[in-house]
C-alpha cells in the first residue's frame, strides 16, 4: 500500500489543486492520498471562505481519500510551525511514504539541500540571522537574508525564497529532517501563475483570486470555470444556502476581545509581542473593521501577516504554546474530517500503524481522555472552540441554524 500525504487549505479547492492531486498520485504511484487540511481558520490569519466540512467534501469529490484536520494552533501559525505541525501529523501516522507539495520552481533535491542549512542552523546562518535582526529587520526578512548569505554557493534565484509555496516547501523538508522522518518529499510545480493574483485567469487562478471574485459578489459563472465541476457545484450550493465568511464578519468580536484585555495580558497570546500589544491598545479608538485594524497594527517590524495572526489568536483565545521537540508530541491525534467509502482499507491500515489515535467523535474522545488533562484534549478543545465561533458567525450572518462542532458528522463520499 503506497500512501502519499498532502498539506493544504483548499480555500477553496480549485483547478490547480486538482492538478496537484492527479500529479501526486501519478508521480508517486500512490494507492491513496491523505490530506492534512487547515480547519476553519488559515495560515494568513483569517477565516476560511467556507467551513472545513464543505472544503473536505470538495477535496473528496475530486480525488482525495482521507482528510485530517490540522489543529488550529498550527493551522494559524507562521510557516515553520504550520509545517512542523502538519509534517508531524503525517509522520505520526507511520504509514505515509511521500509528502507531495506545490512549488513555484526548483526540483526536490534543491529544497532538500537548502533545508539542511536551516535544520542544522550552521554557524554562518546563525551569524547572518543575528546581524539582520540587530538591524531591525522582521524575523521573516532577517531569515530570508540569512539564507541568501548562506546559500551563495548554491546560486539560489532571487525570487526563490520570496515565493510562498517555496517557503512552505522548504519548511516541510526542514521538518522532515528534524523529525528524522522516513517520508520522502516531492516538489511539483504550481500551475497558477501568481499565488497572490487577485483577478481570475483563463483556467488556473489562485485561491486568492477566486475568493476575491466571490467576496466581490461576482456571478458564479465568472469563477466556476476555475474549479473542478464537482467542487464547483458543492461550493455554489453552499454559498447559496449559507453564504461565505470574511475577516470583517468578526470585527465586533475582535474589538470586544481587545477592549476587555489589558495590554500586559494581550502579550500572552500567540504571536503578540509587547510592542504589538501596546500598539493594539493605542489604535483601538480608530477601530473601524477587522481588515483596517490589521493594517493599522502593521509596522516595519510587524508584518501585515504577523499582525493578522496575532489578532486572530486574540480572537480565538490561543495563548503562547510550548512547542515540543518530538514529532510524536507535536500533533497528538488525527481528527478525521472525511474519507471516501472505498478507502476503508486505508483507514484500517492507518489505525494499525499509527502511534497517535484517530478521532472521529470529538465528544467521545474528550469524555474518555478528558480527566487526564492531556495535551491532546487541550488542543482538541481549542479546535472545537474555534469551530463553534466560526459556525456562530456563519449561522448569524446567514440566518441559518447553529450546529455544535461535536454534532457534526464525518464527510463520506
């Protein structure tokens, strides 16, 4: 049984994602594709357009065999933590042979070679990192420059370390190295021309462009061609029934959380520094909406994405976590969001091989393990809280019934 892992957000699932699934299956000879997917909140520090069960259904309808949720503390974190969380989950299944990720360029061996420098934190890399941090660079900028200085002998193209999928691919390879994983990486070139494009193309548009089209209220005909037919039908029906979610739908909740929390306590939240906490309180009187407030928090040292993640962690009540070193402790369970019925042999195989439990009924898992106050239960409660907050806003906005996270059923296609 050959199993290939994929890490994704599918926000929403589009033609480029379909190409990736087909290419991954073909290049690795996979019998099954296991997807680790972000839940209702994403790595850019924002809510997903559609909830995780809708996006799971889209992925399963287009060829994924099993979808597991990446816990929100990792799904909403910066690239290194996002990658470590997702890679640890795949590694802990003890059944995955390949990790297939999209990239803007460069072959797999190139990613693997560069990851050795990051993983080992060579003296040259650490020296250059300290130098650029002391000059006032943000950590992402300082890290980029340190890598540039350390990789001169590899003739790294100027744009390589600016490309978001290359950055994630590098972090995936670094995590595989750090965990001593037997999973083999495979880079596949993206079909979308620009990850950040905001206008639709002919066939392969970015998820950003599709979201912008939907949020601008463009007719479905304008963006449906960018999605595989099964996924397009699912999303179109969902949007007609419940609408979609944007950052500004959480504006009042965010302002309330910031108002009720003193500056000295704000810095206890994940990704919120003392400087950011002070800036949040100084700017509160100018608060108009979520997106505008994020832009106000941004400074030379605080990137827009860092500000977005910090504000999201305040909203979701996610405190500064203590990240472990061991892969087995990173993500201590696999929450099943959905699977294809014909993939039952895959589930049986993983259940036998995995060193972490697969969770299909969160309430039952918490009832059986809650007394231990384990890290797994604490993390699962965070996921449930985040999902219920998302569902509350979606239900209120769309005037539809609220469904508690523990009452949701696994998607079966």
